[in-house]
C-alpha cells in the first residue's frame, strides 16, 4: 500500500471526490510503513513491520455531516466508504456548529520532515541498534530494556472546494531503560529524530547505564517542597498538558484554568514567569511536522505564551467565527524557548536540589487549577554544592504546571524530547524550579 | 489489494480461483479466511518457521458524539488486514499488511520470518512455547441480545440528545455525550491446527456534565456512572431491576446490567451543582468505603497490572514498568498481598465482561484462575512463551493484540475481587464506620512503575460519621501503598452488590496498544487510608 507519491495521493483523493454525490466532501489519506524492535532482559523480545493506509471521508449535506474510514483502496471499497459517509450525513441531525469547507490553503514547505535513510531502515539495522544498546548495559553488569520504532508516513488532504495538501514524514524514536541486575537502580535515556543517521543509540544507552549504576544505593529523603532540576523528559508531559488545555471555547465557557473569575479569559494576562515563551511552528528545522491541522488550517508560527503572557488561545473555526477572532490551527509541535548553558551547567549552579530524569503516570487531579499527580522515575538524585551527591528514592508529586512555571528559577538550552505518555513533538529546556511539591515517597525503582 | 484472484502460490487442495472477500459489510466467508490462513502458514513454514500463527482481523468502530443538544460527529471506522507471527531460528518475528490476498499474506509471512532471523542472533535462549492442542474449526460470539451496529442512527442521536436535555435541565451548563461501539471480527489460525472464528462486541455510553459558577470562575465536572461492557444495545435499556439506590444520604442511583443514560444525566446535573457547594475535605486518615463504580479501577491498577508476568520478568521495564510482586514473593507461598478476606481472581469467561472471549489471540481457550487467595499471592497472568517460568505446562489464555497490525502479547484478563461470603449490604457496611469517606465513580488515577504508591480520586465523595452519611465532600484523593491498602481491607459486601466496571483503554506495550478489560467487585471497606486535600490556588 504505502508509499504514496504526491501524484498518487492526489489521484486517489481525486477519485474519492469524483465518487462523491454529497454537497461537500473532504478526504484524508494517511499511509504508514513502520518497523519496530523491542528488547528486554538483554535480548530481543518482539519485532515487527506493518504497512497500512487509512482513508477518512467526510460527507456533508448543509450542516449535516458523516464520516467513514477504510483501509482498502479497491474501487468497491472506496465507493462503499463514500456512500457510507453520505448515508451517515443524511441520517445525522443538523449541527449548527458545522462550518463551510475550507478554501484552498497555502501550506508551508517542510523540507526536513522526510529523510530517505529513515524510510530505508532494515530489520538488521534495528537488530544492530538493539545489540549495541544491550552491549552498553552488559559492560556495567546491567540489564537493558528498550525500543526503537521507525516510520515513514505519507499524508494528504483534499476537499471538494479544491484544497489539497501533501506531506511525507519520517521519524525514529528510541528509548532505553537500564536496570541493575538486583533491580536496585534504574536509568533512562531517549532520542527522537526525523533522520535516523543522527540517532546516537549507543551513547544514549551508555548514559542510561551510568544513571542505573549511579542509583544502585538510594537514600530516602522526606517528601516536601524542593528545588528541582527537571530534565526535558521530566517536564515535557506537564508542559504539554498545560498547552492541551488552552482551548478558547472552554475558557470562554468558564470551564478552564484559563477562565477569569466574573467571566472572560486570561488571554493577554501574565500567567507564568516572564522567561517562559512557548510557540508552535511546523516549519521548524529541528522539529518539523505536518503543516496543516485536522481542520485543514495552516500551522503557521503561533506564540502561545510569550514572556509569561498568554498570547493566544486555540480557536477552532467555529468558535473563531462566534467570537470574531482568527482561527488558530491545532498545533503539531511545541517549542519552549530556553536560556543559556546545559543541564550540567544547571547542576553546577545548584546548591541543594533534586535532579529528576523522567516523570511517569501523570494524571489530572483538578482541571480548575490544572493540578496533576505523577511520579519521578529512572534516575532521581540529590544535588549538593553543584554536584550530584547521591541517588534518592522516587517521589510522587502533586503539582500544577502553572504553579511550576511561576516558580521558575533557571532555564538551559532546549532539547527535542518525547513524553512518557504524551506523544507530541516537543522541545523543552532543562529547567530549575523552586518549591516543587513532592507529596509522598515511592518504593518503586 | 482485495478483489484479486489467487496468484501463483501453491495453495492447499480445494483452493478456488475466484475473487476474495472484498471488504463489504457482510462478514468475511470462513472458506476465504481458511484459505488465506493456510497460505500464510504454508509460506511461513516453507521459509523456515518452526511455528506460525495468522490473524485476519476486521475491526469496526462507530462513534456518535454530542455537545449539549447538538450531534457533532457520526463516524464509522473499518480496518481490515492480516498479521503473521512466527518463530524462526528460535526468535519471534512479526509482519502485518492491509493487503489480504493469498499472495500478499504469503509475502507478509515470509517477511515475518526475515524479521525473526534478523533477531535470532541476539536471542539469549530460544523462545519456549507451551504446547497447545489445535481445536480445528471452532467459533465464539459475544452473548449480545441486540447488535448495536444495527440500531438506526436516529435512535442513537435521540438518546444522546435526550440525555443532554435531561442533564442541562437539572443543573449542568454543558454536557458532552458519547456512544462508542466496537466489533472485532477475528480469525485465528496456527500451525497447531486451530482455525478460530470470533465475533466480539462491546459498547460504552458516556458523558461529561459540567456545572459552572461564573462569578467565582469555578466549575465542577461529573462523569457518567456507566461502564463499558461486552453487551449490545440492550445495555441502554435501563431496566428498573438493574438500578440500585445508593446508601441513605447519597441520593444516587447506581447501575448494574443495564444503564439509564437519561436518568444519570439528570442526577449528574444535580450532583455537579451540589458538589460545587460541598465541604472541602480535611486531610487525614479515614476509613474508605469504595463503591464498585470506583473500586474496579483501584483493582485494575494495584492488582491487575502488578500480576502481569511480563512486567514481573522485566519485559515492560522501558514503558509500563516492572512489578513489586516479584517471583520470590510468589515462591514463598506466604506473601500477604491482602487481608484474609481478600481473594482476587482472573477470568476471561465472565459473560458480558470486556475481556470475555472464547479463545485468546494465540489460540488458547479461556478460563478462570486465582491470583490472590485468602490474602496470599498464588499466581500471575501468563501466556504461552512465559508459563514455563511459573512451572505451568499450559497458557492461561490471556494473549491479545488490539489490531491485526499489532503484535499479540500478554494482556490483563478481567481481574476481580471475590464478594464477601457473609450477607452484607453497602448500607450495613457504612453503618460500621465511625469516620470515613464513601466514594462513587472513578476519577484521577496514578500509580508508580512497580505498583507500590498510588493515588486515586473519584466522582462523588460522601462524609461518613458514626455510621451515617452526613453530606458531600470535595477535593478528595487518597494515597496508599498497594500491599498496605489491600491488607487494610476490613469488609466486602456480598454477591448481591457484585458488579463489573471497566475500561476500553488499558494501555501497555511499545508501540502502545489498548485493551478492554472489566473488573468485578462488591462495595468494600479499607481502614485508615491517607486522604489528601487537592484544592489549590493558581
């Protein structure tokens, strides 16, 4: 099925438009060829290759819409899918929130997205990556578990008003958790790239191994409020959760942390420390992404928080029309600006604090205050006088990213990183935060 | 591509050279599936596989969503393809494709063998697969009364709109609704000689009601008290016999084998308003009385996950985590997981549960077994390539893949708390509590990667004083340690109160897969649990 060249994708979507009998039709194609390898206990556990392509068709009659999806592309399947979308649309009640199909748009060129070398990864390359990772752990008498997934995808969108977009993309994501043989210490590392030639699995594995070995003997310190140094993998989920919740409609409707008492939103208000700037930009060379969102809106550069001030909320096309505001595309990436120096520099300039490698199982406790709970994991250390002094037991935290970013102390240079459970494309800097709330100890290693 | 004639591949006797199933709405004919399966198995064997299985899957989903009194989305999803798993040179390999013809499935099978051989050089020891007899041609279907996919869209839209209307009239300012239908049509065949055809149905009606106080800028949410279930449209019949009045002082109606979405939306509107005016909890130790609509999730996180053998062995170390329930604790035969009254069992056979199937995704008939017996850890959840580790000769039948394109692996069966032997109602249980909190519905949930430290919220919280519910509370979460928590279990209501809760979205694995799983329990009491106050100011 995959790959789809631009002309093949256009031809397929033109066929769909030709089949349409509704008043309006839009279609999205996503084809993916993906390979992966998992290893654990210093051996390969599972590995596979998958080819798939899905076509999603939305048909409309006035303000009635229906959607159908299929992964077969013969004439009969295409016809059946278009007819099903039309049938659902005819049966659906009117939705006053349906907006007209978008006119043709100009999407930014994203040259860095697709890399041939990533699309050409072989089972042998994956096995060799796993072998090098395992070897790094074995050298320190440790046990490795990890994962490499590479994917090439071909995305296209089309509607009956003539809109068309095509975007091929490759990614390779690698992560490793190394544990000491007795299970007393654990360390993690990961890297997320578009170009597999820039993947440095062996050095990431060595770093994870060093962290595991360094956390063989842990001390328990009391829960409470601490200065923390959050590595990018420790803050990335909380940062994304802050941004996932920036819908204008929810804020206007009074059910968001961005709602103001008495009505209205916090748009234009200072929300967090003035050194915090977060924006989206599909054309970022370090973090390319598809240049349109689910509504077909171009993903141009959009600041969300600028110098601590809420600069934009996310307006869907419908809500933008209601509020007489420009619509904002659903972001495909988030980039948080940083400061100077590296993680090591942050550690060197810290008198007393907790260094957190990674956080885990973060869940919302209160949407009103954006309070989240979660845990530290795979490398938590106490820092004293600018040096890592000793490994400490993991903590549960209860913290709001709003409070966290108000207690900002210092930022280093941003790094591309993937979250533990949020899978967006993100760059965040290592950061030092005052008074981060650790509420209880965890025995987990 | 579909619609093609069988190619040059050597096919078994009886092979026809006519077009194959073309993805129409009718089920795939069994003869087509068998022929495709044999093509894959034969190709895998010829390429050097010592074992192979093939899953031909057709997955149908339907979503209908509403926002207040508007239907916002009606979507039908359909995915069809084949996944082939092999052992070659002692290692696993897998490949999957949405092209389903004899030629392409054979090609996919050969690719799986290539993957296995590339991995074999890293294999410390060959895969050890527990023997499994072939069942020949067998089938299984979810015991549904009315296929929800056959219900007219208008009926579904009307239900969501009526629920929204009911919630909005009762105090909610916003109400978003969902009907989520799942049908897995799965055909499994293996070189062991099984050809298993299964038709699995699930449904989940749900909503979120929100009450807003504009002057203070505050809002309160209340999720539906429904559960996802292995039923058809009959789940939405809201039969009077399936409704239970909550204990005195709660004014809540709870649901069993069927659900009344319109009624629940009305009580959600009322309770969201009430919750916003409730007393903020004073942090401290309380005796908790946990209703099944809440407790299922605590069971899921603190019992279901830590007893997955792949976690215990370290296979999930890089993502979902490992487990505190290590093999030495199990071998001791004396590890006190919970109080004496606590028996927790795994079960893939309970009718209408989300995990119920006839056979798992590696061709093993499903069953029930104990995990914790009278408080002692006695077993794990294991599949064919793991059971030798715990000295068993056959798989426990809990292997699952969420799609034809996903690699099947060990997934949690339904894990449930056995009801108490003595007659005990929730009201009687509350009557025994001096200072406590009664919790209904699941809310926030978080647990560490070895399943020691957890924190849970809920939907509705009621203060218990001297055996009576005296009012609602808010800002409640409880935090505990798994072993400490289950050993604090001081009472479990009887079979009459036993109900299933569950999730469509249990996540595990890399790439992440979801799985639907139920957990049964009756209302239970846990003494002296740490309760936090979660109120903050930003």
